[in-house]
């Protein structure tokens, strides 16, 4: 099992002065590549005030919602490919 910890203080689009860019939603902010087997279990913790989505390697984004009692989200899933991508949830 792979365990990682992330704290996302803020994400910003560096090509302008607006740290909140609604057009930037869904663009991966964190990604990592692993040499683990595609069905290996991966577990990581992210501290954030926002919901986000994780692509576990198959191109499908899975919504991760923070609890009402803490800013920490525990993500635990099987890998479905070699690259995991984490992005802010698209605005609806």
C-alpha cells in the first residue's frame, strides 16, 4: 500500500493575478506516476477546504467530499492506471 499526505493551502493559475479562476476548475493541480500494479491499493490524505476529484488512472474523475467536522479527506482506492491526477471539482 502507498500512503501519501498532501496539504493544499491554495491553488492558483499563475498566468494572471486572480487566484480563483472558474475556468481552471477540473484542471489537475497535483499528479503523480507510480510503478505499482494497476490494482494496488493507494491511500492518501489531503487537507483542503474544497471538494476535489481524483482520477485513479482510468480517465474517470471521482468526487471526494470533505467532512463537515474536519478539513482532512482520506482517499483510499485501487489504482486503475499509472498516473493519478487530483483536481478541484468543476463548478456546477
